C-alpha cells in the first residue's frame, strides 16, 4: 500500500547505519573536546575547572554508552579535583554520582 509506513523502504534501512555512525562521531568529537578541556585545566593547575570538565566528560561518556566503570572512574577523578580545589560540596556531589553509576 503506497501510504503504509509500517514497513520502511529498503533505502530507509540503508540510511540507518549512517545515522548511527554520525551519532557515534558526534560522541567521539564531544569526548575528544572534553578530554582536551581536562588537559588544559590540569596544565593550568585550575583544579575546580578540571573537576567541571571531568564531570562533563563523565556525562558524555555515559550518554555515549561507555561502561559504568569508566563513567565512575571519571566521576571519582572529578571528585578528587574538586577536593584539591577546596570545593567540598562539588566533591561530595561527584562522589554521590559515582556511587549511582555502579
């Protein structure tokens, strides 16, 4: 039936992997940018912003489907950076999020 959308056309099925690949590339780019930010803030000894960048990296990793262990390790690194910056509340928040990700 011409208007029937229950069965996608073969061309539609062929496009789906490209969409997934583009989505994967976007996550890879976001992860690379976050890792770059972590390096920059670490090099400039800005512990608070390092913690923020690590927190953002953890969110991106989680959304990209990374393992919970990788997300947890990144959140714990964020907590350590926050502690180094003297930001106890942020450190506690990062640790609480790390405990949820197991």
